[in-house]
DNA sequence: ATACTGTATATATAGGGTATATACAGTATG
DNA sequence: CATACTGTATATACCCTATATATACAGTAT
């Protein structure tokens, strides 16, 4: 599996690995239930340790991108796009919630909040075209 | 100046100090240009080091709550409420911007974004009453 | 049994955040 | 101009977390 690591990159190795695999899954380059390289083989290819590749896989598993069977290996998880979308929306709402309560605490009115949001969103929409 | 420090509080000492002073300025207990205790005197009162009180004051200064003159002392900055409000709104917009671009990158539509935002804001408005 | 898989534990290192002591520099005033 | 206050800068110590490692352990298949 072709993965490139930059040691001078401040993002940790395990995250670089996870990122690249995740992107391939998203791009459809890796199909559901396709087997991933074993953590040992991958570690050998990348000249890192088993623990690093393991950690990358752990992260991917936590986020639902792959699944793992002890003694067998790791496999690409089928992606349920609608469930994924749902999760993203929920996380988004949580982040909005945090921002909003914090802003209200600082004396910003709901109306101002809405205006600010619309302004940014509008700008984003214009960039789309 | 009456400031209470809890060593078992996970928030660092310098931040506890800064918080309490900031709140007093906001409450109007400290007037503009009023002089604050010297970092040495405050350190003595709180049985901490000069560096800790200094750091607290540095934070307050960075955030515009106080101003400092070398060799003289630190003083409460006059608060321009409208400018402060402006800054808060700007920071808010920046945070919205980040959330929005990230969400759009993940495939969430502007319309969904707006819906999610309205939902959270609405919930917040209801709690107000 | 063997040769693969992943897992768990204990360890080393680096970096950031917090707090410190101490020496340095600015300001006012008798 | 000496003194006694102010804030400032530097070098250091400590702790905690994140990162990366080696190595021993456990599951699976042939």
C-alpha cells in the first residue's frame, strides 16, 4: 500500500497514515471489506514500528472507517453514507451549541448571532458560484 | 485586593487570578485607570511568585483589560463596550467561518447548515424564557 | 507446529504548560 | 543621585501528555 510519510511534518506519523487510508476509502479506491495490509507489513514498508501502524488503525476503527479481527487482520468498513451524514450533522449541532451559549454569555443577542451566521453563510454561498 | 486561589482547582493559578480581576472590571468594581496592585505585592498576598502574577497581568493585557507601564504599574483599561462587542462579533464570525467551511468540505449543504443552526438557536431562545 | 494475524504492557523521549528564583531595567522622589 | 518602589527578561525545574518504541502475549489458519 502506497503511503508517504514526512518525518518533518508536524502531524504525527500515525495520523498521517490514518489520514491517507481514510481518504482512499472516501475516494472509493478501497472497497468495503477489502483487507488492509497487516500492521507488521505496513510497519516494515514505512520503516516504523508496529505500535505506530496499530495506532493508526485504532484511530480509523474508532472513527468507523475500518474494522479489525484479532488474528486475522483489518478490513475496510462499509460506509453507510446516510449514517455518516447524520453523525456529521450531530457533531455540527454540538459545535454550534457551544459557540452559541458562549456568545450569549458574552452578551451577544440571538438576533445578532443569527445575523452573523447568515453573513458568513452567504459569503460561502457566493464563493460556491 | 481580595483574590482567592484554590490550588486543587485544575485551572492554573495565573488564570484564576486573571479571571477574577477581569470579572471585577466587567462588574464595574474596578474603575478605568484605577491602579492594580503591583505584581510583587499581589504575589506576596497570594503566596505565589512574581512570575505567576506577571503572567496573569500579561494575559489581561493581551485581552485589553488592563494596560501596563514599566516602572509604574498596571492600570484598568477603559472599556469601550461597543468596540468590545465588535471584537466579539468578529471572533464569532471567524469561528462560524471555520465550522462552515469544514462542514461544507465534508459534504454538508449550506441549507443543512442553516437548518442545523436554526434548530440549535431556537432551542437556546426557548431556554431564555 | 508454524507462520501468519492483532493485542497488551512497560518504557523512552519530546514538547508544552505551569511555576519558580534571580538578575536586569524603568520611574519617582527625598 | 540613592533608594525604593515599579515592571521585564532569562534560565531552570517539574509535570503531564502525546508520540513512538520493543517485546512479550494471544488469536487464526493451514
